[in-house]
C-alpha cells in the first residue's frame, strides 16, 4: 500500500522541503542578504524572488507524472548544488557578492521547479489516492484542500523554529550545509525509488 501511494509521500516531502525554504526566504534570508550588501537586502530579495514566482506557471504546465518527476530532479540538483556552493562562500559573503547572487538565482529557479511541480503532483496524487481509499466513483477535485493547508501551516511553524535553532548554533553556513545535505539525500532517494514513484 505504501508503494502504491508513494508518489503522494514523495510530493508531500518535496512540498514540505520547499515550504521550509519558503519560510526561511521570507524571514531569515533578509538578514543574510544584509551581510552580503548592507542596506540593499530588500532589493536583492526582490531580484532573487523574480524567477521563483515568474517561472512557476511554466513548470506547472509540465506536471504530468513523467515530466513532473524528471524535471523535479533537475530542480533538486539546482537546489542542492547552489546550496552547497553558498555554504562554501558564506564565510565572507560581502567579498563574494556576485557569486552568491548567481547561486541565489540558480537556487530560485530550483525552488520554482520543485515548488510548482510538488504542489501539482501532490494535488493529483492525493485526489486519486483519496478516491481509491474511499471507493469513490469520481475523483473529488477538492480533497487535497485540507491536507494542503495543514502542510503549509506545518512548514511555516516548524520551519521558523527549526531554522531559528540551526542559525543560532551554526549560522548561515551551517544552515545552507544542513539544507544541502537534506535535499541531496532526498534527491538520491528519489532516484532509488523511481519505479515506485512513477508507477
């Protein structure tokens, strides 16, 4: 039964992962950008956010099961690759301004891919799974609404606490490293479980 509905869990984990990143970006990231260029943090945040939101509708259109999985892997690669490099250059961010900005924009594209496709995949997979479990003759298009709201609230509340703890003890370099390790692990697991996710 777990394998049958694995795509639900896969999309749920990816949705939570980038929901956590969303929470970080809207709260703690502004402090990091202020270290990169004091006084310009809000401008930099606006620039970084452009691909994150502008590209989501385009990737949403590719959200059938095959393309959602394959393109999500690209998004995960962009995310963990940029985070690994950001962890390296964070020790002295002001001297690596352009490198950090390029990496942040790459990460923003990865976020755009993974967030849009995880939402689309979760909606479809959860609705199908719900109809299967409830023996419904028709798929309830609104079945996802309640769990989606729970996941979003969970990402906001837990993300604030978790990232606050990590930043307190390890700083931004530690945060980027921890998040990189997690996304890389999820990327590897996604490849290993490819057949079950795509069935």
